[in-house]
C-alpha cells in the first residue's frame, strides 16, 4: 500500500517537472496574460505533491 502511494506521488512529481521543463523551453509571448495564473497553479500542485510525500514518509515511520 505504501509503495503504491510512493508510485503515485512520484508520478505526480514527474508530471509537474515535465510541465516545468516544457515551460522553460517554450517561447514566451509578450502578451502572456495567463502567466500568473499558470504560476499559481504550478505552485499549488507542487505544494500538494510535497505534502503527499510528507504524509507518506510520516506514515512509513
């Protein structure tokens, strides 16, 4: 059970990192008005992934 949660958490982190990498190499247009919204969404998803990892590690003890 714990291993499955690790796998799910790692998958979420990998998907988040993939989105970060794509945004880092993607050209940014001057009229990119949704940048702040995308940034907030990415921060939120990253925070959720870290919280999930913290919970998994705490439960594993």
